[in-house]
C-alpha cells in the first residue's frame, strides 16, 4: 500500500511545553488511522500541524512524497487537498448550510456557483441532510451541524480527511449519526486520520491505532492487538482507565 | 407516583413552551380562556410593576415641576430661555441651517464607516510586507483619539485652507470641518470594528483556512461579515454622537444650526434660540437612540438565546 502521508520526527512546543516529541507516523492510501490518548497528549496538535494550521518546530510532513512542512512551502494548496473537521463544528453562522458548503469550491477552486450547488446538494442527499440546505447552522442539532461540517470538507474533494474529536461535543444520542457518516467515508475509500475518544469506534473502523502519550507515539498497531494485548505499560494503563470510565 | 397528576396539571401551560426560545417562555395571554395559575400570577406581577413605575414617574416629574419655579431666579430664566414668541420666531430661521447639519452628517457618516473599516482591517493585517500599513493605522488611531475633536476641527479647519491662495470650494471651512470630523470619527469607529474583528473566534479563521481560503478571503467572507453584524449597535451609538458633533464645525464660522442660534441670541439678547436648536437636534437623535437600543436588545436576545461557536 503506497504511503499517502508520512509524519517524520515532528517536534512542536508551545513555549517551554513540548506537545509533540519526535512523532513519526505513516498513513497509507485509503487507510484509516485512529489517534488515541488522554486529553493533552498531542492528538489535536498533530492534526493541526498536518493541516499546517500550526507550524512545526522540527521534522517533516510528507504528502505524496512532498514535504509540505518545508519552510516557505505555500500552505493554501495543501489545505485544498487536506480536509479538516473540528470538535466544535466551526460552521460559519452567517451563511446557510448550502453556502457553507459551496464557499470553498467557488472561492478557492473557482467552480461555477450552479455546479458547486449541484454537487453540494448531492452530498447533502447522500448524508440525509438535503432538507437542511437552506437552514442556518443555529437551527440544526449538534449532530446535524457536525455532519454538515464533514460535507463542507468533502465538497473540496480532499485526498485525506483529518477528524479532530468530531463527536466529543455531541449529545451521546447524536454520536451515532456522525459515526455513520465516517463509516460511509471509509466505504468510499477515504484516507482518514481521526483523533477520537470513542474507543469502540476506533476498534471497529481503524486499520491502525496509534497511542499518543505526552506528545510521543508510545505504541501503534492493528486494533485487535492494541486493544487486547497492548505491549507498553502506558497503553495498558490508559486502556484500563478508559474501561474504568465505561467507554470501552 | 405523584408525577402523573403533576404532569396533567402543568399541561395547561406546557404546549406553548415546549418548542419556543428561552426568551419567549412567558406564557402568551388570552390564548386559552382558563389561564393557568402561573400565567395569572405572572400577569398580576406585570400589572403591578407597570403601576408602580407610572406612579413614581408622575411623582418625580410633578415634584420637579413644582420645585423649580420656587427658585428665586426662575422668572428671569424662564423669560430668557423659554420665551414662547422668540421660540416660534427662531425655529423657522434655524431650519435651513439645520438642514446643513444633516447634509454634513449624511456625507460624513458613510465616509467614516468606510475609512474606519479600512483602518481596522489595516490594523489586523499579519503579513510582514504590510507592516508599515499596520504601524501607520495604529499611530493614526492613537494620535487622532488623543486630541479633542474640537481641537482637530480648529487645527484643520483653519490650517489647511491657509495652504491655498485662491478661494475655491476646497478652501471652504465647512469642507475641512467635515474632513476633521471624518478623520476623528474614523479613528473611533475603527476601534469599534477592530473589537468586532477580534471578537470573532479563532476557530472560524481556522475552519476557513483549513478549507483553503487565503487570509484575505477569510477576512472578507468569514470574519468581516460576522464582525459587522456584531458592531452595528455600538456603531449606531457613534453615529448618534456624530449627528450632534456636527455642530462643532460652528467654531470655524460655518453657519449651521448652532451658529445660527448663536447669532439669533446675540441679536435678541434672549437665549431661547439655543433651546429651539436643542429641540431640532433632539428630533433626530432621539429616534436614532431608540433604534440603537432596539438593535442592542435584539442582539442580546439573539446571542443569549442560542450558543453558536
């Protein structure tokens, strides 16, 4: 399987606090990689670095063999190819759902408005949101907002999707509808990197699970091995605590 | 066990509540013949507070109306400030000059909004190449806001026309008075816009950039539209002040309403024209103030109603 994304010896600190400490990670094409770990372990920062929202201090990030984190590399063309969905949805509240989705295709890819709208409607239909096209974000439930945010990212036809704890802000009964969308994306062969606290879901959907602890990749592997017989004490400790809190 | 009967009792007021916004929770009266216990209580409370407010207003106003005429100089003051004949006489004479005030306002206000927004955006540019722009915008707002408006009007209104030898439209004091107003108010308005821009959460910027929009596209399509919506009420406040401060150009000799009133006062030795001018200003500023309050209240309701990132 060809490597789509390679994160190599990435370091990142905020002031004196080291957030990513020599992180190395491969994501194959059409692969789903789940990042697990406690809050503050660096999962979100890693995703933000891959999308170049945060500059890294050292290391490289290869997308199709090109180092996108190279100083001076233009970030905008990279972001067109890498979709990102945030924990807090971040829909634009002053725009309708449809406009939220067509904004980037029309402004960035310069696609004609009618064409962008057509494909936006198609995407909304596929995820059961076509009746929400003219609604505004504050008229939607959290789950609907997050699904719209995913559709908005998909409308740019990204080669890879970064999902940053996309269900963490949701009511438990709404989590399922968002997870279904991610399952659908997996079926469509989307390459994805997910930071998640939903261990059961990570186990189900991931090709590879990657455990971060204090900014380091402590252990990674296929889900069965990671969840049933983790090798490192940090991983075992983390999973024990997750089980104790009833989330696995 | 008890829950069942309680539920049935509360049912009377529940249907109107369940699907409405928190701020509309107050039961609507007259919807059903038998008002619920809570609605009746609520209505009684509201009637009571209206009554209290009305009585206390009447008391205070009549106290003032009774006490002020008891002061030793009241007859003197009334004759020189509230002389009905002088009032009726001066009002039409003030009307045309007051139209000049409104014209100056109508020309300055849009200029101020445009310049203010440009300055605010300039203060927010992050590109190092445009650093001089950012620096200039910062110095501009600091220097302009550090000097009283009336002093700027004197400096510019008398200073700039001195640069020219001939007399033309661009040497008129009203033009430079207006220019000084635009200059000062743009700095204040720029700060209002800047607060609005900075009030937009960083996550909105992140979402926009992650979709591939450039930083200027993000500013134009995501940040500014939201910021402008948020600052409309404070902006209106500044516009109300501007409408009054237009009178400051009178120091340059421009015959607008205040200047005209001054002339009338010096002719009649009676201060009533000032009161007449004040009435004219109030005719414009009170509706504007009410509108601002209305917009602010609406915005408060909106932002407290639903929490949107």
